[in-house]
């Protein structure tokens, strides 16, 4: 995350998760959770499984 500029954009959220997971980013959707701006990133992994990651746009950290 050290090289990523905050707050995240749709593009930087996709790039970060792609580098972290090694999978193929299928979609990136903005989401509001109270006062937090999140990005919901859907990723297809090499094993065929799809996982959804949620990143806090302000911190760049994954949230559950």
C-alpha cells in the first residue's frame, strides 16, 4: 500500500487488489457505508473462485 495514493480511486482500488490477490478484477463498485466511502472489488482467482473485497477509500485497508 505504500505506493498507492490515498484516497483510493476506482482504478487504484482495482490495481491494489489485483496486485494483492493475483486474480483478475471483474468489477469495482463504489459503496457508501455510513460516513465511509468503500470500493467493492470482485476478483476471479486462478482456482475459479470469485471473492469480493471491500476497501476503505480513505485508508486503502480491507474492511469486513
